[in-house]
């Protein structure tokens, strides 16, 4: 579990993530390799002062993929939920933003991940002096302020149109990447990632399941489907042994195609 606002190196591995190949490549080039091989980037004079804005429907792996990036790079990961930060530090969110960037610098290399970033980057009014304007301005100042020193800033949103365009310039959240609902291959790969440590019967065809009734499923829906199939199997097991207290041989505990079908129905 990620505790909001705390820094840790997450334990998510790349094989926990299904699909998102394009995004993986981008993040490897802009975050993982610069952390691991800074001298190459320096030799080329590569500019790394940029952040990413990931947008798209909820539950498609935006947070998950950054945790895998942080894990591979051995970097700290700080997770912030925009709306919560706004509410928690009413009237003091400017200072909170400043402190946050300071904290990220002290535990660098660090990935500073803002979920629901649109709450912190509202379009500024003409006057420029309301509370939200001051917050936006402070955030912009932090994004621009001096060297990033191995702090990688990522924003995620389901509402990119609500982000003030000033945030989308190079050097700020300059790399804008759409993270869509997975296609059939992506869905199969997400199912496999979520099922890999589970006792799935070899007859289960996850590719076929991905094509069956999951057309509009997000990654989160697919993870939930695996959980549901497991619970269907557990229930069936208990029905077969009748008495919950009897300890039985667990070698027969596998998840079969029928369990997935029932979970989908
Ligand atoms: P939100 O916009 O709601 O913050 P998100 O895009 O950040 O959503 P995640 O929090 O990364 O989505 O995904 C939620 C959960 O769904 C993950 O913890 C994981 O169990 C599952 N999941 C989503 N996408 C994937 C994926 N590509 N591969 C494997 N699991 C996934």
C-alpha cells in the first residue's frame, strides 16, 4: 500500500503491469535510464527538465506504471492526490506544495506523482489573486524553480481539459501521454499479470476471456475479475466440503474457466 505523501521505493515489478508498452518505453528513456546512467545523458547534453501528464479513463494503470518505474530505478515514490491535498491544507496549500517539492529533493532520486492533478492546476482567472490562482502560481514556480535534481514530476488526470495550459509547456508537464482503455491484447496481458501468482488451471484461456465480455474493461476491472473468479472458486470449494471447519487437501484448489465465466455473468 502507498501511504499518501510518504516516500518509499514501491514493490511493483514490471511483470505486475500488463500492456502500456509505449508508455513503458517513454518512461524508461526519460526516468529510469537517466537515474541509472546519468553520465550518458550528460555527455549528450540531454535536457531532462520535463514532466509527464498522463491522461485517460480511471483504473488503466497510470499509478501502477510509475510505481514500476520507481522500483526499476530504485527511486523513491511520493503519491499525492490533488483534491485531498487541497482540502487537507485549506489556505495553506501553497506552503504544502513548496514543502512537498523540498521533501522530494531530499529523498531524490524521487518520482513525485500527482493523481487528480487537475485539482491543483486550475485555469487561472484574469485577476490572478484568488486562492486557486496563488496555488497554481506556486505550483508553476516549483516546476520551473532551478534544477530538478533528480526529482521527476508526473501528473495524472481524467480531465486534461481542466488543466491550465500554462502547465503543459515543455519543462513543466511537457510530455502529454494518453493512457487508453486496453485493447484485447492489452486486456489479456493485464489478466496474465494479475493471475500470474494464482493457481489458475492450465485449461483456462486468458486470451479468450480477454475477448469474451470484457470489451470496455479497464485494468482495474480486469484485476477485479480475477479476484471475483477466485472467490467463486473458493465458494464452490466450501460447498463441496460442506463443513467449514474441516481442513482439506488444498492441492485441488485451482481456478477454472467456469469460475471466470460465472464471475463475468
Ligand atoms: P486513476 O485514474 O483512478 O488514478 P489509474 O490509471 O492510476 O487510475 P491504477 O491505480 O494504476 O489506475 O490501477 C488500479 C489497479 O488496477 C491497479 O492497482 C491494478 O491492480 C489494476 N490495473 C490497472 N491497470 C493495470 C495494468 N495495465 N496492468 C495490471 N494491472 C492493472
